[in-house]
């Protein structure tokens, strides 16, 4: 009998395969062994919910690697960052099967300069290593651009160990993560505060340099229980500024479509799937992060005060229907 966060009571999930609306066929054809139906069935049996590919993973993969006729605002990579030539470091939380890290690693290998760090609970790391480092022929793959490391949410030691390692990767310049990727992580109420705490650790000194740009936090999210998940966003918005990704496409006649929220046109998921892009509020770097989870979700410490408070960005976006 499993007694673990990845094996909730009455767990009854099945493999999820991509829809054409938000999958890259070439990538998927090459990754069936790691992320196809049979691989997911085996993963679910051994690793519970970490062994399944979830909806938001396919959505964010389309944000990472998309047809040239698609345009996003904000884009995953700013043009000035792309042209700077600096190494980009993509740190993914709760990587699970590793399908998102694999997609980023595919692009990173082409750039020749980027690094991907896939993380999850220590007991899930073997699944990541299996899926990310072994090709169908059994050879090693992506080891030059991908690392797998344990990172339990809420653990300062796990977070700081990755930061320390990054500073040793490059002999000339210290590396800092430029992107933090989160895909389908906002779900269980008991994990909301640890997840937010880890995001704060990774966007505060010494995880970041005050002389470098703040890391961009990418959160791909599907609503499952709004009442249970809203407390995360109410606290998250106190510490982070965030906005939904919008998209438009160029048709066969070279005409641009209207801007729309990316995820709103996914069949069956209308108004349920989102990608948010966030940055730390600069003033929040001087605030004290409360030690108790209940205080963190209650807004204690935000604004530099000890009273409880909440941010309404998420609720406002929902009420407005993200009418873009």
C-alpha cells in the first residue's frame, strides 16, 4: 500500500496522449518510448501521478516549440536575451515524466549553449534519468545539456544545492537560472505553500544575482478545483507580477488573427488552461518570508507587514474572462 503524495487515495488515472492542437508531431514520434501510453502506464504504477503526462505539459510544450506562424506575447525568450549570446538555464520544478524538460533540451541542444535542469522528489529522479538520458538504442542522450537533480518543494537545502552547483558549472562566469518552468503543479492544497516557498527561494539572493535580470517564471496551469487552488494565486500575486500568455497566428493568406489567450482554443479545455509568465516584484526582495505555511498563504510578510492580505490579479483575470 502506497502512502505518498504521488499516490493519493483512490488514485485512478490513465495515460494522456497529445491532441494535434497542442503537440509537436515530430517530437512526439521520437519520444513514444518514454512518454507514450505504455510508458505512462508503467510510470503510473511505479510513480503514481508523477508517471503520467498532464494536460498543461502539452500546452507549455507548444509554447516552447511552435510553428513559425504563431506569435506569443510575452515570448518564452526575449529577443535581446536571444541575441545576447549568454547561456540560458531552464530549471523545471516537479518534472515528473520529464516530457517538458525533454522538449526544452531538444531546443537547448540545437542552440549549443543552454542548460536544462529537471527536478522532482528524490524518489522520482530515476524516472527522469530513464526518460531523459536513454535513447531507444540504450545510448546516453542529452547529457551535455540536461541535469537531473532532487528538489523537494519547501526544501531550502535542495534549492541552494542546485544554485551552488550552477556556480561551479562555468569556470569563467557564474551561472544563474534564467527560466523557472512549472507545469501542472498547482493542485493539492498541502503543496501550495511549499511550491510558493521554493519559487521564492529560487528568486531571492543567493539564488539570483542582483546585477542580473530576474528569472522568468513560466507556469502552465489547468484549473481542477478553483476553490482549492485560488489561495495559491492570492499569495503568489503578492510576491510576483504575472500575466497570461496571449497568441495570434498568421493564416495561409498571410493575415494575422486577433490576439487570444493561449490555451483558450484547446478543444475541451476552453477557459480552463493558462500559461502565466511572472517575475518577482522588486520590492519583495526586502520582505521577510514567513516560516509557517499558513502565514505564507495568508499573505504575512508581503508588503513588509505582518498582517494577512491577498492579491486579486488571478480573480480579476477570471472575472474579465481574459478578454484579449
